[in-house]
């Protein structure tokens, strides 16, 4: 894998870890379509983002707040990795 891609992924992973490192909870199977135990407002699981980030019962991630998540396209990723 290209060194710039690896560096970008490492930076992303470090930033994500700083946001979620204290939010892990024990797993509980929700019988969702993906078969992955997740955390929602009602049940705990292995995925939880924090006070303003979470996962709904249907498995969809959500963010409360403005400008909390920035989207990126494949073209933008390609430009970063040149």
C-alpha cells in the first residue's frame, strides 16, 4: 500500500481513537441484520462513538451537531495520496 495512504489512515485512526477510547462498552447481541453487536440508546454493544455520535437500532451511525463530520470523496483521497 502507498506510504501516503498508510500515513493518512494512521492519522485518521489516531484521531478516531482519541475520540472514542473511553466509550467502549461490553458486547450485547442486538440481532441486527449485519449480525454485529452495536450500541444504541437502548442497548450496549461493541461500538459507541461518544455523547454526540452513536448508532441507531437499524445500525445507522448518526452525529448530533454541525460540522462534526466531514465527507471525503475518492477523488480527494487520490489527491491526498499523490
